[in-house]
């Protein structure tokens, strides 16, 4: 590519909200129902004359998201009809929000947020049964949150694709922490659409293309890279290729985007306020201060607290952020270790290097006090870190009340710190290895380590290396 193009990305993300009932009727909200057309009623089946009722919990969930993102919660908000024809929306319109979304503004990761609004999900068309299609209405009318970001210009396609997928990941975490959505992308509970354009001029946007069907963070990245590449190639064509504004799909099998339809614009939808629903005055209908006060700790706050309080590695912190149960386990161990940072760092190493690798659920790990005891014993020299690793892998099977020290004694795993005993071994090794002794005395530091190794070997691995070094140095002075 001769020229440099600046990629611009804007994201539209839908998430199904976790409520007990649907958005406008009392049907169960059960995304796992496998039998088709079980959770349905005249309202979500679009029978004429059926009247919708707003699910207050769904509105509250969007408010929580808005507060978490630092957005402004609207005072006045309303629902609108978005008119279009498709078999998955037999009313002929989707109830959505247009001019007055619940949330405006906010910020997350690399993106400014335009709005977050609430709408109803559509039914599910099944096209995989032969030369006819079926419609399953279980999903019809589920509460669906839509978040729209402002366009963000990046320096290159690497940053653009990473920036977009990191945003989606961070949003998913926030939805989990708030408990408002399962947001599982593979299950379609969270769906990402990426608007993509390129421009040689950083201060001007190019024509955008919208890519749909992104079912994983990986496909978000790959589709954006593919599309940016396709666009740059078009612009480089001799005859002057042209980027058309359109909606494209991502073909996971072929790892390519493909044209779906030329983009409609908002006036095609003939939006107008939904006459069957009341307007909402959120500052009256909700105690926003109370909601704010009761918000859980968010991923970013937790990251900062972990960094400040524990001084552990960023990778360890991410493991705890992504798995809050593991984070809780780590915090419990830390509190037993009081605030001794060195010990906490070692405990964190054992958790992320050794315990995670076992593939066990956190509640099957050794009890927190046993891990804390192990760490304490490594620090006072009673256990080598090798022995500590061996013990924590078996200690999840300990009956209640059994201590690490007891087990280490029974299995002869305690490290020997007894200077008299180590001295005896050291003297034996020194007399057997005159060459190594001579070369250490002649100034070769390395020779000491070979003697240390021999002493530890002679002790069958039980001598504390720190003590061995100290004694050898004294003996060889
Ligand atoms: P439309 O009316 O076509 O839906 P919007 O202005 O509502 O367009 O924007 C939809 C999404 O597209 C937003 O996320 C926005 O940030 C993004 N977007 C707008 N213009 C561009 C552009 N030139 N390049 C990339 N994304 C864009
Ligand atoms: Zn219903
Ligand atoms: Mg739009």
C-alpha cells in the first residue's frame, strides 16, 4: 500500500438483558428454552389489539449501564416505533427508542459513547429446515439494550481491530459485574456490529460500511482487519475503485465479509412515538442516587484497587478481573496474609501459575488458610518452593483441620534449616571436591553454586539453599 489510511470505527452493540419476564409482556425471559414457541402470548406474538406494558427492571438495567459508563440518564425518555417488514417482527414495527434514549454520552476504553437505549428483540427465523422457514417467538420481545459509540479514528488497522475487541470485552465484563446480562457472544446474547471506514485524511471520515454477524471477539478483530484491507485496496485501484455504503456480513468459514444490502437510512423507518406506551420521567420513576450507591465495584475500579493494595502483576490482575470468583479467593488469601505484599505476590503466583492450571473450579481449590499457611512456610524457610508446589496440588483433598505443616512432616518434605546438620554435609562435600573448592577460592563464584547443588543433593533436596550458601561461605572463608 503506497498511501497511509486512517481507520475509523464506530460500534453498535446489542445485549439481551437478564430479567425474569420479557420487555412488554409477562412471558418468561428464558434464553435457554430449546422448545420453540413456549414463552409466547398475544403481546409478543403481535396479535392485533394486544397492549404492551413496560418492564421496569429492564429500564433499571439500562440505567445501571449508563451510570457505569458515566453517561447522562435522561429525565424524559420514550419508546418509538421503528417500522419495517420482516417475518420475525409481525407487528410491522419494532418498539425501540429514537430521539430520547435512556442514556446519552459516556466513555469506555478507546470510545466515547453516543447513547444506550432499550428495544425489544425480534423472533428467531430458522432457515435450516429445507426449502421453507420457521419462526420461533421465544426470543420475540426480550429486552434488548443497544449501545452506540461515536466514531473513533485509529492510527492503523492493528490498533483499530484491537481497540474494538477490547471495548466489546470490557463492556461484557461490565454487564457481568452489574448482573444485567449474560452477554454470551456465542449464544447471541451479545452481538457486535462494526461500522468501518478509511480515509487518507485524519480529519475527514470516509464512506462507512457496517459489518454484522460478529459472534466472537476474534471475529470482531478479523472482520475489521479484513474490511480495512479491502477498503484500502479499493482506493488504490488504478481506475479509482469506490467504497459503497452498505451492510456486509462476516463469513466465518471463508474469513471474508460479503455484501448483504445497500444501507437504508433512518427516514426509511418512519420512526414515531409509540402511542400505546406511557412516556417515562426517569428522575421521578427511579431513585437514581440509591441505584448509584448500590452499584457493585466495577472492573476498572477493581483493577486499580488490586494494583494499589497488592502490587501484583497486571496479568494476575486480569485473571482475577475476568474470573471474579478467583479474585475473591485471592482476596481471601491476601487478607489471611494481612497486608504483607511479598507474601501476597507469592500467593498470587501459586494461584495463577499452579492452581489455575489444574482445570478445577475455584471452590475445589485447597482452602484459603492452607494456601496462606504454605506461603508463610516458604517465607520462613520451612518449605522449598518446589515442595510448596507439590503440597498445594494435593492439599485440596485434606480433611478439615489438617495443616500443611502436619502433612509436610509426615511426608518428610520440610526443609532442613538445622545449621549443625547442614554443616556436617557441607564438610563432607568440601573434602570430596578439592577442585571446586580450589577454583572458588581462586575467585570463581560459579564453583560455589556447584557445591551448593551437591550439598542439597546429599540432603535429598531437603536442605534450605539459603542456609547452605551461608554455611559454605563461612567454611570456605
Ligand atoms: P446511520 O444513520 O447510518 O445508522 P449513525 O450516524 O447512526 O449512522 O452511526 C452509526 C454508527 O456508525 C455509529 O457507531 C457511528 O459511530 C458509526 N459511524 C458513523 N460514521 C462513521 C464512519 N465514517 N466510519 C466509521 N464509523 C462511523
Ligand atoms: Zn409474551
Ligand atoms: Mg444507526
